[in-house]
C-alpha cells in the first residue's frame, strides 16, 4: 500500500499544528510540515 504524501503549510500556527498532529498519527499518510518563522 502506498502512503499519501501531504504537506502542511503553516504547520507552526494554531490550525496547521493541529492538522499536522492529527494526520501524522495515521500511517496512511507521509506528512511534512513547513513554516516561515522559526521564532513562533
């Protein structure tokens, strides 16, 4: 079975962090998060 690849843009924000956490628990997805500001 192939994993679906998902990128979450804004993964350090409120909504993006929640989406990233929820999707990363599912083994059907290969999740990558990115964000623009390291200090947030």
